[in-house]
C-alpha cells in the first residue's frame, strides 16, 4: 500500500504541498498570484502603469494574443500543435485592407470569404494530421510556409490600403461600448471566452475533445470521431487566428504580412503559461486568458524598463522553462484511464 493510501486509511490528511498541487491542477492559482504580483511591481516601478488608460491598452493587446490562441488551446488539449497561426493572422490582416480598401468589396463578403478559406485550410490540415497520422508540427509548418508565400506573391509583399475607420474604432482604447468606457474588442474577447467555456464544458464536442486528448485509442473504441474532432480543432484555430489578424488591421490601421510572426511563440506561451498541459486533456480557455494577461503585463514591464524584443523572448523562454517541468511531474491522463 502506498504512503498516500496509508494516510487516507489512517484518517490522515495529505501534506500541504500535495494539497497545493491538487488545487493548482484544478485552478490557475499560481498564475493568478503571479498576475497580481506583476501588476503591483509594475505600478510601483513604472509611472502610469496602473492608470486606467494603460490598463485598457494592455487589455486590448492581451485580447489579440488570447484570440489568436483560441485554436491553439484546443489543439494542445488534443496533444497537437499549430505552427500555422502566423499565416492565418497575416491572411486576416491582409484581406480587409486589400479587398475592401483597394478592390472595394463589401465587408461582409470579405468576412465570408475569409471564413471559407480559413475553414478549408485549417480543417484540411487537421484531417491530414489525423487521417494520415502525420505530426501536426510538420504539417502546420508546411501550411504556414505555403500561405505566407501565396500572400507574398499576391501582394508583392506590399499592402497599400488601410483598414476601415469603424474597424479601427473597434480596437481603439479611446472608444466605448454602449456608453461604457470599455473598448469593444475587450467585450468581444469576453464573449469569446464565455463561448469557449460553453464549448469545452457544456457540449458534446467539448467532452469529445478532452476524451480524444486523454486517450485517442480508448476514445476511438468508444466511437469518438477522432478525425472530425481534429478537423474541427484546426479549422477553429485558423478562423480564430484570422479574426485576430482582422482586428489587428483595425488596430494598426493597415495590413502587414509580417504581423503574425510574433504570435507564433507568444500564442503558445500564453496557453502553456496559463496552465494547459502539453500532454493533452488538461486545461481550459480561462487559463489561457490569464496567461495572455500575464504575458502582456510582463511585456509592458520589460518595455518600460528598456528591454528590447530579444530580451523579451529570453524572458518568455525562461518562464516556459519554469512551467513545463511541472507538467512532466504529472501522470499522463491516459495512464490513469
């Protein structure tokens, strides 16, 4: 009989460390504490860090990161990874300025086209990974290269038009939502977070995602449609990342084919730092929300203290190195089923 079983039979309680680990597995306790500590440090060390205008700006920046990580979250729950996020962001960032600004398409038509293209590319990627048993790392890297190459050929690397003014208003810190001084994009992000919670915890698809990530073999025996789930997850990733790219076009005022590059690493970092496990079937989108807020605060503090992009990447890497070993100490979900 194990030591833990002996304590339970004897009426004893688990040590504080084990209880803390158990709580951390259910709730992002440490991430929440780190978020508060970083905010206090930033407020004490940087002028204006805790001002309402600064908080709104940080929320907007975090929203881009968290929305781009929506599909990455689901794919990591399945045990995969999507390196195509920068390409989908570039696609969404490019289509509105190019087709609305230059070719004078109606905005709704561009959105429908963007939705169709990203669903086909993303869904096809997920189907290939699942049906042919190819590592998602390899397939999505190839997809990223092809999409970015296609956009570069189409535009010759230059996007000449800007985003519509109303789209810029959606992402502006100076705007409000129904008279409430909260930028519309933050409200959109909150709605997405609620929808993701409903998807993962209140729908059949959500339960199947966790089952497929925990033990694909057992899930297949239980008639869980693995290929359909992978197709859905990668299509969701493509749609969400392209939507983030569309919003980024409004924020910057124009299109940029390189705008998604920084989100390849940071979207993964937000999901991982938030507490979603790399071994599948552990985590949820609310953890990613906290991870995005934490990384945005950290970036703001680093920039405020004069550190450049290279230093920021080093700090991100150190944070992930501190978080990932904790997952290695957890028993795989498949081993407990």
